């Protein structure tokens, strides 16, 4: 049957077996003391870096790098733990030679990453703490990590500013090229449609009105010429004309004069009369011929004027038709020109904006170059610590002491539980299920750990 123990019984058992508990606890404590003493010292060195913003007011110069101080401090841990920075530190300071020889640089980087802690110190500072068995090495490593972080950040920020400026310059050159191409395209388009430009529509309309007036004038001239032709008339040639009649009369008069002079003397009155008549007829004939020639000349001139007027009117009407076509397509040309002008205005606005941004980027780059060295500042360099940061030997010793006592107590209680001796009247009654008549204690003698009971009951002898 299982035995149960009260707290007092357990305490009594520990008192009875204190030697075993002391031996076990002492041995464990001695072993733990040796182990704690052999644990190597580990030193911690801390470098404190301050981040200061020295940018001008954004109303004066728009910053190229808009990351806030808080965001940069939050990103410090990932930057410090970056493989490139850690491997550079390991190579420069020749850290973790065993790890590097056995498993390569990756193992050394991982070891340094485990031995390094980065913590934000407020909103604008952070600390880099390095643990090492060598206090000088811990200080050098912490300081070098801080220096490399600052150098890397300055290079990255300078690269960001330079890339931003270069991108803006490249984009500005592209915009200027597009603007030049658009302007050349507009000039070529206007040159191709020089007679159809919208700004010439009003002058074209005025020109058409002038052409209409010229057509009216030419029509008036032609009408006058036709009227004069009507007045001159178209006289047929031959005997029906005045010249033909007078030529016949002149021929008849000459014949009569010739006949008269053939049988009469020159001073004959008839001959003289015929001579006078012939001369008069000749004068009338010459006058008629002159009038006929003048009428012919005038008729040719009027006909030529009518022909020239018709040709001139046709030319003027053709010019009117051309102007009408130009005016008809002018709205489409105006739409195309307006679209090109709008594109050019947009490109000009972009060029002006990029020019302003380029100037601001150059100013920001100059300010970055001047202020960057003071933006990250080592506020507190790591110094070799006077005392090791770990192990905490008093704490380890206290824990070892508690563990040794617990182990000694456990072993003592284990022996107590394994011992089946009866030490009380209640245990006897429980063990044999018979009433106890008397109990005779036995005195403890040398070599015995605890007194035992001799019992007498109704079914057995003592």
C-alpha cells in the first residue's frame, strides 16, 4: 500500500537525511562553481550615433531626400546588419578567424550579426553595441561599424542626390528635344500651309472682295467695249460701203476727165470742172478711207478689250475659287495649329518646371555635399569596458546554489520514499491492518540513520 506524507513528515525526512542532501548539494555547487569560473568573460562596447537634419526650409529649397529622421533611424538596424558592411568590418579588423577558416565569410558575418545589437535612442539617435571576449576588439568593432555606417550612408545619399540631378537633367534634355522637334514640326506645317493659315483668313476674305470689285470693273469695261462695237457696227466690204461708193465715183470722174482731156484743151472749162470734181471726189475718198481705217482699228481694239476682259474675269474668278477653297479648309488647319500650339505650351511648361527642379537639385546637391559630413555624428565613441558584461557570475552562482539544494533535497526525499521502514503507530496500523497494543522505541546507535519502532500487536510477537 502506498504511503502518504505530510509536509511535517517531509521536513522531518530532510532533517534526518541532511547529510546526503548536503553532500549532493555541495558536490553540485562545487562543479557549478568550476564551470562558472571557466566561462570566459564577454565584454560589451557601445557607440552612440546622432542623426541631425541640416536641410533648409522646404519653401526655399525642395529637399531631394524626403525621408524623415525617424524613418532613417528605424532603417538603421537593417543597414548595420547588411552583409557588405559586416564583411568589410570583419576583413579590416580580422575578426572570427576560426569561423572564416572553417565555414567561410558567411559564418563570420552571421556570428558578428549575433554579437551586434542596434537600438534606437530617442527619435534622432541610435546605438551600436558589440559583444566580444576581447574588450579592445569590442570597442574597435563598434566604432568601425559606426564609421562604416556613416560612410555608407553619405555615399548612398550623395548617390541619390547625383542620380536625382542626372535624371532631371536627362529628362530636361529629352523635353527640350521634344520641344525643338514640335516647334520645327509647327514651322514646317505652317510653311506647307502658308496660304491656309487661320490668321490669313481675314486678309483672304478682303482679297476676295477686291477681286469681286475688279471683276465688276472688268465687266463694266467689257460692256462699254461691246456698246462701242454696237455703235461702230459690223460694215461689210465692197460696193455697199462708203469707201467703195466713193471709189466708184472717183473712177468715173477720172474716166470723164481722161475723156475730156483727150479732145479738149486743158484750159477748157469742162476739163477744169472735171478736174475739180475729181479732186473733190478724191478728197472724200481719202477721208472715207481714213474713217474706215479708224473704225477698223477701234473695232479691233474693242474686240481685244472684250477678249482681254473675259480672260481677266476668268483669272479673277479662278483666284476667287482658290481663295474659297483656302477659306473652307482654314478651320481644319486652325485646329491642327492649335493642337500643336497646345503641345508646345505643355512642353514649354514642363521644360520650365524641369529647369526649376534642376536648379533646386543642384542647390540641394551642393547643400548635401556641404552638410552631409555633419548630418551623422558619433556622439559617443565606444571605449573598452572596465568590467565584463557577461557572464553574471553572482547570478549564476545563486542559480547554481538553488539548483544544488533542490537536487540534494530531491535525492534525500527519493531515498526517504524508497525506505519502507515503519516509523509511526499510524504507519504500523496501516501496514498490517491490526490494532497496535504498544510501541517500544529503539535508541539510535552509531551507524544507523534513524530510530525504528518495534511493535507488539495481537497477532504477532515483538
